[in-house]
């Protein structure tokens, strides 16, 4: 049973169907960095987070300051970035 009183935290994290809290992650990566090696490993990386109970949102940067802009715009919605 989940206790009352968590307010916004509960609204943000409780999915209403399962008696557990979701951990949210915004995963930002640069697909061109590191000789583009992440493309081969991205599925494995995301799978690891999902197995640990994270709800993952993926964002690939496309240009300068993309990561900063997405964090400023949507970062507040996630527990981890």
C-alpha cells in the first residue's frame, strides 16, 4: 500500500496500475561522438536501465546546445538525466 502525502512526487511517479514508483530517465546522447560507436550499443544500454525499473526517454542531439536546450525545456520532468 502506498502512503498518502507524497503530492507532486506521487503524481509524477505513480502509474496508477502497479503499486510501485517509476524512476524516469532522460537519456541524451550525441550519435556522432566517439566514432559513432554508441549506435551499436544503444539498445543494450537502454535495456540495462529498463531492467532496473527506469522509464527511459531517449534524445539524440543534432546540433550545438541541443542537450542544454532539451534539459532546460523538459529536464524537470525526469528524476535522472
